[in-house]
């Protein structure tokens, strides 16, 4: 039975990197027998320019019908002057909310071939394999009330609300514990329980859920200490679970341990494993249209799509092996060039190299 994939290139480098990932999907159809239907739609700034809305109804309807969504990136300085309610990022947040994508999985895996691309010492990062589980549809990004208001004395203030319901914490904690059972059986929950009541409550609920998983070791860190520990000794972590905002920040920090933010994919899943897949980097408007962006995070996001939503683990493994093979051959986009004797390639050249490697595995 054919699976429908919604393709949302978005803004900046989004169309360039998504184009290479689509080539991979097409190759999986042609050489591995995967039955897919790909449909493209607008989101973010591109959608604003065409329709006046960051998330047009047609795009949302397509995303709801699809078995999975592949997203490039949204945003850029072109739209920063718009009211916050109409900026491109609202399209992304709208998709997460409307599709119920509460669990964001962000692996920080360092390919052995990229040890020298990291800014940290090889002995600190070699063998790194962390999974950050970020709660994605609650917390301060969605809490109400929010806004900018004028006080009685005429001064303005901005305000946001950090709020978590018990059910929201329970479901994301279970995702983390289940993932840990398939890995090294260790979960570190990250909060700011010494200052924020909402995250003190987070810790209480995670401890309660942890009692259902006696085979998994549970630890806790304040977010500031967690950030420090990720740089000091990142290999101490297996699975990290945290709030929406903390996960946003820590996963970007972890990306640089692996050599480049251009290497990290992500999966945002609902309760039934339907997901939206995207690289964790932004739209990078400063290099858009130059054919220099790294497409590997987007291609690796396709691998996550195959594994989680399409239930094609063998094909996911094949895509990941193809990526590792091109790295082994010494091909590098400029963000992962490092200091070795490597071959600098463009976005499209890297994509073609992955395709060649993938076809050899068919």
C-alpha cells in the first residue's frame, strides 16, 4: 500500500536540502521497491509570500492526510518585521500543535569519520551517541497568557507562561524510558527544579513514571549543569528528556559536539508514531541559493522517517550506511571539512554521492 509523504521545503536552504532528500526517496522507490506518493506544499515564509499565511489550510490538510511529513526549514530576516503571530515560525509551531507531535527525538551521534570536525578533543567526543527527547507541544512556547502589555505607569512588559500538565509530562517521560530500554538503559531528566515550580513538578512526575521502569537508571540535572556536562563529558549521557525550551537549546548545543549542526536529524512524533522529520538547523539565509549547505541531516531525517513512521528499519539502515560511506570516502561540505585531507563538495554533489552509495546497497 502506497504511503503519502508531504514535502514541505520551506525557506532559505530548505528547498536545496529537501531536494537531495527527495532524490533519496525516489531512489528508494526505484531500487528498493518502496511504494511512496510525494506531494509538495508551502509553509513558512514561502507560504506567507504566496498566500499571506505561514500555514495555509491546504498545507495543514495535506500534512494531516500524509503518513509522514518531510520539512526543510522556515524563517529568515525577510519576515522578521511581521507581527509575531504571522511569522514563518508560526507555521512550524502550528504543524506541531495541529498534528499532536509531542515527542521530539534528536539523536546526537558522532560518525567516527567526523571526530576531527568537532571543536572538542577527540577523546571527549569519540563514540558519542546521545538521544535527546524534547517535549514539543507544551511548555513556555505554547503556554497562555502570553504577549506584550502596557502597565499602569506606562512601561511595557513582555510575558510568557511556563505550564505543564501531568499528562504531558507522563507521555514524554514514557517515550524517553522506552527509548532507553533499547539503548543503555539510562535516562537523565533535565529541569530547573530549584527555581521553577513547573519544572519541580516535572521532576516529581518523571520520578513517578520512572518507577514503572525499574530496569532503567534515572538521574536528574539542572539545565545549566546539563549544558556544562554536555561540553565537559558528553559520553556520560544516554537518553536525556526535558522540556520544550530546554530541549531546543540543549539539542543545538549537542549538535556541535558532532562536528556540525548540519549533521543532526530529528523526528517529531505523535502517539501513533506518525511524524514530521526535519534537520535541526535553521533556514541559514546567509548561504541560501549557494549550493553549499549540508544535506546530510535532512537525508538522515529520511532514515528516521523510514524507521519510525514507515516501519522500514532495513531501509533506514541502508540510508545511514550510505551516508557513512560517503564520509568514509572523504567527501565533506564546508561545515564538516575539518583539518584533514578531504574533498570539498557542494550540496548537490553530496546528495549525488549518497545516491550512488545507496544504489550500490540495493
